């Protein structure tokens, strides 16, 4: 399962969330504003306060990924079609 740490006010978070939805990728959205412990977890994972933080099943993560970067990672993990 993919975990995405983000906040509703964050433009990059909205973009990443929309991309994951459009690609049909299941993910767990962890709102750092509604749950301060998620903010602490995101910082612990990435080492910085930037969001979104997207954590993949292989335990790697991306911080503020560009659409192309996120799509490439999803293809590498066979989470979306290679087409």
C-alpha cells in the first residue's frame, strides 16, 4: 500500500493525490493537519518538513515528486501499466 502524507491546503499534495486517483492507484492519505503524529512521521521519513511525502511498498519514498517522477516510480514497481 502507498502512503501519502499531505495537507488539503498544499497545491503539490492536491496534484499528487489527483494523479494517483487518475492512475487508479490505491493509497492511504495521511492528513498532517488533522493528525499531528502524521506530520512527525513524514518528517522522520524524509528528514524535512516538505509535503507531500509518498511512501511506496518497497519502503522508498519521494518528497514533492513531479508528475513524471511519480509515474516513473509507479511503473518501476509495476503498480501501473507499462504502456
